[in-house]
C-alpha cells in the first residue's frame, strides 16, 4: 500500500566519486498562480519563506510560483496560502501538484560539469548562486533547477532538479550515464 | 619514444610529437596521395588544417575517412593509407563515446598563438572568466613553428592553467560561430592515444560556448602561387617547411629553391639553412628587393641576412619550370624582365610563399566583413561586426610577433596589467600580390584537392561567369573538404586577373560552418539510441514491462501496445483483450492523457469560448465530452471536461496534445482575453488514471470501493465521485471510450502501482492502445490526429451534436458558415466493411469503380483506421469519404496492394449503436 516515488526502483548510487545524486521524494508541491506581488520572490529566484517557515517559494513565471514543503503538508500549506497572502486576490489558484514532479538533489565537485553536459544555462556561482532558480531543460527534459546553497563543509553548490514524474527515469538514466564522463577538474 | 605505424602497407617509425605528415617526411615519404581528377602524385603542401593534398584514410585502430596527414597526431599502431578522393566509413559500430558540453565565459579567445595567448592572459588579469581554445596539441601557434618565445609560451600557459576562472582547451577547433556569440568547438580527447585510449572515455566532445566577448586570433595561412607543376611532391609552402624543421626536427629536403612574394620566406630559409637544408637560391618576385649588404639599402634586411650566409637572393626572378613527377628534382628560374636570364637548379624542395591569408572564416561566420587590403595582398577583417567580437594578430594583418603580442593584450582588455617580452624584429618590406606566373595553364593548380587549374578558371570566365561564387560552383574550386583554405584567395586572384578586374571588387566566396570537418558521431554526442529523445513513462511502466507488454511510441510516451501471452501474436492478443473488455472486465493505463486544472470566476466563460459545445451549464459533479476547434473551424482536440466546483474544472486532452492545449489556453488568455479571471495548471502527472472497462467493472469497483454507490442510479454516466478505491484517495469518473460500462479511476501518481496491483489481483485483464483503438473504432469514436488531419470539422466527424447552437461565439464558429464548410461533398467519417474480410491498410484510397480508371484518378477519400473486430467477428475500417454519410449501404472499392477490393459503406458506429451497453 506504500506510496511509490518515480525513482523508487532506480539505483542512483553509481555516479562515480565526483557527484552524488539522491531523490528527495514526496515533497509537498503547490502550483500558485496569482498576480505578482512583493510577497513572492523576484524572477529567477526562490526563497524559503519566513512566514510559512517550512515552505520554499520558487518563481516559475510572471504569475506562477511553486511552493515546496515537506511531505504531507499539502492541506496545511494550501490553507495558509489561501487564508494568508492570497486572501484578497480574486483571480488566484493553488493546485496540488506534489506528485507531478519528483526532486533530485545533486552535489559534489563535479555537479556543475554534470549539469553543463545537458543544460545550456550558465550555472557559474557568479551568475547562478544560492537562491537562483530557472525553468530550463536538462538532457532535453524540462526541469526546474534550483541552486539550494553551498555545502557547508566543501563550499560546493547543491542543486535541486525538479523533474516531471514521467521524465524522471529518463533523466536519472542520463545523469548516471553522464556522471561517468566527468573530468577530474579542468 | 619510437612509434610504429603503417602507411600504404609499409611499416615505418616516427617520434613522439610527430604528425603523420612529419613522420612520413621523416621516413622520406613524399608521395602521400594523388589528384582526384588528374591522378597526379601529390605530396605534403602544408603543416596544418589547411592541407589540400595529404588526405588519408585511417584504417586502424578504427576507420576514419578523409583526414589530413598534417593534423593526425602519430600514435603507436596507426595504420593509414593515402586517398585519392573519398575514403570509406567504418563497417563496424564505433565503440567510442562522444558528448557535448555547454560553457560560458566573459572572454573567449580562439587561437593560442602570440596574439591569442596574450589576449587570454590579459583577459585573465581582469578577473574575467576566460576560455582559450586552440586546435594544436600544445599552445603557441606560429611560435612553435618559428621556435620563438617558447619560454614565454610555457610560462603564460602555466599561469592560465593555474587561474581558477580560465579554461585552456587544446586539440579543440572552434568550427562554428553563430548569433549572440555562440561558438561551437570540437575537442579531440583521445584520438592521439590510438589503441591506448581508455575504454569508454569520451573520444570527442562538442563545446557549445556562449561568450560575452570573443577575441579571434586565428592567425593566417600561407598560400601558393599558380605556376606550371606547382603540385609536385617537394613543392611545399615555405612556412610549413620551417615548421617541419623547427618544431618537428624533420628536414623536408636537402637542397631547396625558394619562391616568394614577401619577407616570411626569408625567415623560413634562414631557419632551414640553420637546420641543415641547403638553400640554393631565393627567387623574390619583388624586383624592389635589394640584396646589397650595404646597411643603407632600405627594406631589405632579410635579404641582407641571407646574403651574409651565402644564400643567393634573386630579386625579380620567378620559377619557370619544375622537373620531377614523384619528387622535385630540379627547378628552373627566369628573370621576369629578361627572359634570357635563366637558371636550372638541382633541388628536391621548392619552397613557395605567395603571401598570407588571414584566417577569416569564423569572423565571416560571425557576420564580419572581409575586405581586400592591397598593402597586405590579402583579405582581412574590416571594421565592426554585429557581434561582440574583436580580432588580433595575423588575422588582423599583423605579422610581427611584437605586434601580435601587443594587439592581443589590447583585445584581452587587460592592457597595463601584464608585461610582455621584448622582441627584436627586422623592419619589414611590403609584400606584393602575385597570383600566376607566366605560362600558367592546365598544369598550374589553384585547388589541389579538387584538381582545379588556371585553365579550368579560364574556361569558366570564358563562358561568361563574372562572380567568384559562380566560378566556384562551375569549377568546384574551394568545394573540397578543406573548403579552399589554400585555394580560395588564389582562385579569386586568378579569376580577377582573367577578368581584368580588381580582386577587391571580385571578393571571395562565403564562409560557412564548419571551419573544419566534424564527425557526425561528435555532433550526435550522447543523443543517440534511447537518449535521442526523452522517453516518458507512466507510474505503471514497470508493471507493463513485467506483464510482457510491447510498447507503442505516442509522442515521447511509451504506452503499452498489447500484452501477448505465451505463444500469442499481436492479432490473437488484441482479440483476447477486446473480448475481455466487451465480455468481462479489462483495464488500461490512461495516465498519459493530458490534464489541465482550470479555475477562476470566469472559467466557465473561458471554456465556453474554447469548446464548440456549452460547458458553463455543466453541474459540479458532472462530466461533458467536448471538442475544440481552431479559428478555421477545424478540429484541434477533444476530451472530457469535469466540473469540480463552481469555479473549477478539470480538462483532459489527447496524449499528444497536452502541452499544446495548455499553450493554446495561455495564448488566448494572455493575448486576447486578459480580462478573464482564469488560471490554468497542468496536472498531467499529478494523477495516474486506470480505465476499468467491461460488464464486470461495476462488481470489481464495488469490491474495491465499499463506500461508493456504484448503482446505475447512484452513479450515472458522465458523473464523477471522490471516494476511496483500494484504500486510496481516488476520483472515479463514469466515462467510456469503449461503449462498455466503464470507470476511469484517478489516484495519485504515487499510488498507481497499488491500484494496478489490486485490480490485477482481481483478475482484470490489462489491455493496450491497440485494443483501445479497436474498441473506440467499433463505436465510431474518432482519434484526433489519426482520423483527422487538420482539415476536418466536427460536423465531418458526425459530432455536429457537440457544436452549440446557443452560444453567441466560440473559436471556430464563424468558419462554420464559410462556403467551403457548407459544401455537401465534404469528406465525412463513415464505417467501412470489407466484403471479402480483408484488413485494409490505413491510408488506402477509395474509388467508386471496381477498375482503376485512366489517370487522373479522383479518390473519394481514404481509410483512417482499420482493425480486426472480435465483437463484429470481421474486419472493419473508418474512412473519410466525400459525402460519405449519403453513401450508406453502397459499395466502394479500396486499394489493397495492387488490386481493388469491394467495401460496403456503413455508419461510423458499428457496435451497439443504441448505446445499450454503456450502463452495464
């Protein structure tokens, strides 16, 4: 009876020693479409909101954000959104899309190179630092890409790749294949 | 280290650092290939990518056709042969891997000669992100061939490699320059290792580089002059001979004659002389050069240096004949102004310098203009470019090392931040432009790879051609895989001479990517096989695989096609699956249908405008089938609309149109109806959908959903319920795409496997898309995109009932009143029953006669869907036929292979036309 995440059957461990890859399954994800306001992050950015504490607001477009929270928080977060900052906005929608995408966490000294093999965006820390996000393609697959933070111990970036469930195994297979071709620095 | 290799069947030895060309010269091999048209023996003309002659086929370790011996790095075990024309592709799969990578920088520098290295170092000093690409195994460019400033090169490269924001790519050729400073390069990573390349390593990598600014320091290529027998092995460009002597330690001959229009050949002659080549004479086509050792003779410093070494300089002399077919054996010289002054000189080497062509290919691709500079006797970049690109060094016409260095620093943006070495150089004497020598004709070649001679160009201009582009296409000059690197300017020069016009007015032909040939394998990279295009699968894919399903590609999706049991073929499997659905209970994974959540105060109004039928009157809890048209009145998509609440709908689309319909909605909302308060959100993969079909479906559902009233009255057709199925939160819709009693059970994507397993445990038969197609076709339900082709209206499909007569407006309405839409002979969807039981091919044309009439033949229409029906016990088809509904009961003839077979036209609903089975 257990819920199954899209990558439950995929072994993500065989990525060599330059990157690590892990699925972060079952996150709460709410698609919010509403008029832009200052209470949402700017284009190309995301932030973990202080008001809602556990929720990360990701800019997806001029009138669209993805709110990501811990597993099982759909109802709680939807109510907080609708009774809080969206209360006065008439043309707004909050849709549960938690199962629509799964999340891959990518880190390690080879993470930037691995993404560069399949993503045309400039992800250099000078351009795409912590708090930056984008809707883009990775290995021809539509994804939402987040630069979460720099790893506390290594200083290396940690990325989240949110991918549609139907594309998840293709993307994982591509990442596993490409991770074998990382160079040991340049 | 000694490297063993085989060329044209003979074994040789070369040295580490050799190219195949230098190794051949080291072994005294001067004939490498032969002319493609003339068959004349050909040697090695150059020492780089511009080589037109020494084209080789590599056979081992893996076959590769048409490489230049001058760029193939020698490795142990290389087996190659010379080519006359095209080579051969491998007859076995390539075991190597290829990929591509994206890179971004502030400054991209192309070329690591003196200008490029200085530019990269200068840019790096500004803390810019820098990428330096160079096609050679090591940086240095022309300095390697001249043996100059090698310490500075090593020090600069070490500094660049150590800088965190600088990337130095060697063995990397920038071959394409596209808009917005997008430069594509190919890095050759393992070719030079031969069989020692690590297994599984990436052999070639495509770099897609986006640069804020590009510095092109691509250097210059030396060119030849058109004179009789200028293609003989032993005729070599002077700079190339210098490179072989200085960089590779190979003497390309023992005794040389030099023919030049400029100073550079003197430096070459001096270096070769130092290396041990006897320089018999330097014929300088410039009569102005003074060989006097008197220090006040202007502009002749190089000539003086040669004279000091005892090298004879002959100003105003030319080559009049070359002796030797397989190797130069003697060169005849003649004074230009006095034809009685002649020399016959024994020599095995004729070194030619007809001047230098700035390598403007990338600059031209970038949109920059190349203009003829008479002082330079060459085309060079002239003025600005629409892209952020600058040029430095020999590409800009700067031929002194010190000039290249300072131009590089300037271009890099770090002027004042780095220190340059001081270089002492003699004062230069200006070059002259010489394209042909007297008597140049059929044996005087301009394009050695295409075997195009001055006589060929003469023939082209003789036919009246006046443009370089026309002459190129008529003669093929410049069209070989070297793309005329040595031939282009020379061809223009000769043609200008023939036409009596200025070469600057004639111009050159156009430069297009790629600058050098690039393998298709590299361009394909990782995008091959299963990774050619993303594969989308549903949450149940593993279950389908485990049940032995075969899959059908629907867009990017893999959908189960049918599930053969042991010993079953497709026909048997599909008939069995159809029977299960019609007689018992069956299930299908329908998760791929597009799903869009539409909500907002104006959602009903919005959907009324998109669909042809009325949506806003739908009650919450109910479902309606709807058709969408484009403004031209043709069917765009169909699906169901579920009203979840007063302001909330869930719309389904066909599998292939999910993204298109979301875009369609957004386009209308954003551009035409921005005042509507509506928000659309894709939820295609939020929900997994299993269609539970057949007379037994109600019992199965009742068993899994005890809280659900599944009675006819309690759960009517075209309504939905939120409930619990198999312990899972579920939305169940009473929708049927088969005509049978059916439910579509929607659960979270995460719960799909649990639901499927529960249904499987109750013996429900899985069926695939083929059975789905048969079941829906028996009911005459069209599939948009299969039974329609963008020229079909709802009325043509018999869906006129789904076109509202009450709504004031909707997309497509106006077009329904067009004359063409009112025609009575439009093609209409009908059923076909082949009289003889044949299975008609989809696409078969339909005629109204049993024999093919004389052409032109006007077909009445064509078959759009065709199947075996278990329920009907026969084959049947759907077809679009002119005025087809008026032809019910009539016989038409369908094309089948090379014959015509009779078919009876029927209504499109062939099974249960009363709809009695829908409610079980």
